[in-house]
C-alpha cells in the first residue's frame, strides 16, 4: 500500500503514452484489381517496348488514423532498378529499358508508411513481349557437299533460324532469293532445302552454287507499329564429281610433219586427252586404231606419236591416223573412250631460196634502154628473166613484187610455184619521164609464202630512158604586165618574157615572137625574150596608154604556147595648162561668180589636175579664186557697187586680173591669162530662166539651141493634137440621134493654132522669165455637126528666133518671128526707177547679149525683123 501511495505523476504519464501507442493502426495499400493502375502494383504487366520515363502506375494506400502516408520502392540486392516512385504522390515511373528476352519478371518491394508504422509487400511485375527481335540463323556458315548425280526433288539440307519473340513475332517462314535463277527450292515452314523438280546438277558445267535464304518472322507490334523482321544467309553448295563423262582430246585438230631430214624414231607430235570428270579423273590409255601403215607408233600413256621409218621409206605424202583414248578405272577396267584424227604430212625440207636467172645463168642485175612514155600495157621485151626454187611443194611457192616507185610497172606472175618466166608490163606511161628521171631503178623481190624461213632473193632492174619531144614550151606566167614612160626613146626595153622547155637538145631550144593588133610599136628578141620598142616608135600616153598583144614561145618541132602582154604607157608631165584665150573678158554680177578654165592635155593625174591662183590684181584684195574650179568671186564684204566705188575711183568697174593655171605634175608647168572683169549689179528678175541666161551669156549658141528645142517640142505637140482631131472628125461623119446639136458662133475664117512663148517680164530680178503660153483652137463647121472634113496642114519646124531685145523702150513696137504654129512675143514691163550705177551695167549686159545673138543669127543667114 505504501508502494501505491508513493506513485509519482511521471510514471502515470508514461503508462498513458504506452497505451496510446498500442492503439495506433498501421497504414495499408488499396487493392484495386488486376487491371487497376493504382494500388500496390500487384499483378501489373508492362510491354517491353514501354518508353523510359513513362508513368506506369500510382501507389495508393491510406492510414486508419488518417495520418499522411509516404511510399517507397526497394529491390533485392544485385537486382536492377527499373522504377522510381514519388514518395508523397506514389507515382511510379519507368527509369530503365525493359527487355522480355532477358528478364520477363521484375520483383519489387513496395512499402507504405505513416511515420510510425511501415508496411512492405513483395510484388511481381510481368514484362510482356513486343516484336523487337529479328530471326537468327543457327549453325552458320552453311557449306554442303552434294554429288552431281543426286536425283531432282531430293532434300539436301535443313536450314534453321530462331526468333526470341513469342507469338507471331517468333514464328519463322523461309524463302529463297532469285528463285527462278537457281536450281533449288526451300520448304517455307521447315527450312528443308531441295533440288528443284526436273533439275539435275552437273559438275562439269558448274562446280559451286550459291543460294541466298531469307528467314522472316510473322510480325507484331513494336511501339504502336506493326513490325516484320527478317534475316538472310548464304548457303554454299559444292557439287561433287561423279564418273559420268567420257574423256576428250585437247588441242584438236592434230597436224604433224615429217621432213626429209627427220630420223627414224623421232617424235612427230603428241596428242592429249583428259577425263571429262575433272573432280576425280581416271588415267587415259592411248592407241592407234588404223592409218599408220606400220610407219608410226604411239605411247600408251603419254600419247606421243613417233615415226618408225626414215622419210625416204614413206610411200605416202599424207597419213591419216585414227587414235583412241580410253579411261582406266581404279579397278583397272577400261570404260569410256573417244577417237581423234591425226594428219601427218611428209614434206620436203626448205633448203633452197628462189633464184633469178638470165640468158647465161644466175643473174642479179638486169639493164634495159628505152624511150620515155612507152604505151601503157607494153611488155619490156628487152628483159629476159627467169626465177626458180628447187624445193618441192609448199617450200617452192613464192611471191614476186617490184620494189621502187609505185604504180609505174607491174610484174607478172605475182605468185610462182617452182619456176616461171618474169614479165614486166608498163602501167603508168606518164611516170616514165626522161625530164623527171633519166634512170629508173627497181628491185625485183622473190619471197617464199608459206615457209617459216621466208627465204627470199632480189635482182636489180635498171632502166635507162631516152628523151623525146614530149613537152611544150611553157611561159613562167600566163600574162606579163609592164609599164614604160611615154618619153622613153625608141629601142627601150619594156619587159622580158621567159619560157622553158625541159626537153633536151634541139627540142629544148625556144624561139620567141609577138603578134596582135597592139604589137606594132614593139619587137621581141627571138632568143632572149626581151620586148623593146621599135627604133622609130614614139609613145604618147595622151594618144594611147594601153597596149595588149600576145607573145609566142615555139620549139623546133613547132610546139608552142602563148602568153598575153599588157603594156601601160606611163604619163609624163609634158603639157602645160592652156586657156582658150590669153585675154578674156567676163561680166560679173555682184553675188555671182565668174569662171575661168584651163585644160591640161596630159593623160593622167596629177599631171592633168590644174590649180588656179591670182597672180596680180589691181586693186588687190578684191577677188578670191577657187583653187580647184577656177571660180572667181568678190570678197565676202563686197555686196554693192557703192563699196567698189569706195575702193577705187574707176567708175566703169572694169578690172584686170592675171590668173595662173598650174598643174600638179613633177616638174610642174603653168601658164597665165589676163581676165578683164566688168562688175555690175543685178537688173533682171530672179528665176530659173534668168539664171540660165546669165550662165549662157558668154555662149549664145547654147541659148539658141535650147530655144530651138523648146519650139520643136511645141510643134510636135501641135501636130499630134491636129492628127487626133482629124481622125475623130473622120469617124464622126454623121449626126447621131442621141447627139445634141448646139449651134455655135461663127469662128473667124482663119483657124490657126498660135503659141506665145518667151514672153519677157521686166521686174526687179536679175534676168527676165520666159513664159510659154499655148492656145489651141478646135476646128468646127458652121452647123457643129463635124461632117465637113478638114485636114490640117502639119506645121513646119520653126526657125531659131532672133536675139531678143532684153531692154526695149516702152514705146517700141513688139517684134515677132512668124511660124506656122505660133509666134515669139516679148512681154513688156514697166521699168523700175534707175539707181546710180545701174544703167551702165544693164546697158553693157544687153549690148553684149544682143551682139552675140546677132552674130549667131548672121551665121545661119536669118533675116532680122
């Protein structure tokens, strides 16, 4: 009681704590079934192709007191860790790749703890198969031996492959690659390899066969896809030889030769036969069946055939031996055999070369003299050549050919047996030319055809040629071009022509001559070919600068050739420029040039090119002259007479110039002329006709000719019109009903066609215009019915008109030139007011033109009206 009375409070608290501990319940896992993804991982299965890092399960449990729980995974010692777990959430993750073929079950200890109590359980996770393995052949390599006489369809080998997968992924089927190209087939399920039905093996054709076998699984899922894996291997099939082929001879056909110096017992040739079964061949036995006639024998083991008689005892030239080769089996029995023919020819020994013979015995040089260019096909009869070979048969057969310039001669025959007469025939006559080669040298070669020694011999053929006149003289050129100055004296050399004739002697001598219309002034030296001028010849380029003729080269037989000669006479500056007058008068209108002209009679440039210059002028610095054309004009600043009056006090404005004309020859010639120029201003209207008059004022004949031409054209037009009207009136000689008759006013009795032309105006231009007017009046009868036929008389050609009065007075009557078809009437105009200095220029121009027209008309005898 005392003990109880002294019980302390601390002890009481300890007892209470023990009671509370004994009352705490352990945590536990939920059991959610076989296919649940949370619980204690019992009965969990995973495919081996599950990727690493996949959340595969969630551990799930609870504590009765409701305390929080934690989870853990542990493994037995030495085991691989495949999973990791989140301690608080219980999420299990795959951390190691699974392989069912290595480990199909994984033991894991899962635990749950509430901090005070821990509950652990060992669970097994099943690893499910995926098709991740390929088939594998076992017991490789496959090398098998098959006898060649194995029957077709026979099984020769079993091929085996395994696949570690289960289900369809582990099932295997077999097949062959290139099934149509080989002689074998395979059972797709068992892998048994067989020879194809109807096919046999042949060691002699193919000793080894290579067969490629493919093993393929049934396929399965791998990472969500259906996969099929396969493997290949090569089966080497060696065919074993079996004695089933007869022997065969090697190196057929067989030929042998026995020569005249062969000794009895000498070997001629050896025949060779082999067993057709090369794997385990049998030995061969030889024998001669027939054809030897006691002259030849054969070795039974080696096949060597020998002659047992001397060659002079052999009666035949060719022997045909039938040889038999038989197989000897391992037991010593004779089984398969084969035959072969052996040809042995008895031949003469080739110990004599071909030899050439002349008329007196062996000869190796033959000479002949002949004219060049003999006819083609001609035989060289001066050559007596024979060729011979003393051997017999093939040893006496040889070829003949000429060695030297090709294509000239041909030798006959080309192939000889024993002996022949040699003939040489001309094949190319043109090549046998004395001028090219006076001596032709050839070698006549005889060489054996079919002998291994190819014995040969040669003979020299020397042909000396004689010349004939077979060439024509030939000029060095087809034409010759020469030049000679026109001042060359008579007898001057011009050019030397050259011709050659390759013929010899008199046939090669050449004579030259010339002929032709251009050869009158020239001669040629008959021997040298030098062409020179006649002693009296005078050349003048201005008269004739070109000469052309032919030169002829001729040999003594009259054969000749021609060449053409062209001679040019070179111009020499031997003429001076010449003016038509040494003192000339010109009228210059201000603004228009005057021209002076000199002519140089030389034939060529620059000798006949004339340059003009003003040598002297008074006053100076007033005129310019064109160096090439000779046109003289005033300085550009002189535009009126007033300026000229300021330069000089000479009121009549007539000045003198000294003009020089100088050619461009070397040496140069020149001449001068005095030109008097009367300067005036323009007084006539400007226009084409005025310009024409000004151009022809110094040549009135030109103006007169133009006027006469214009009048002639007008007369021709009038005649054509009149003729057309006449024929029209003639066809219309009665009134037509539909024609309307109109009475016209009576025409004057005189019905003529008048023409007014050359009507002069007098404006302020520098010259007058010619105005051509034509009036044509038709002829009509009084009743206008055109029944009266009137034949107009064709007008006569008008005469040239008299000189017109270019400046008539206003009260002067008009002047006319009567013609059949018209009249020439000047048209009067009112004179413009005169300026200072204008009257004298105008009067001078009119006076000069009038004077020239009067002189022209007086020359033709025209009356003045």
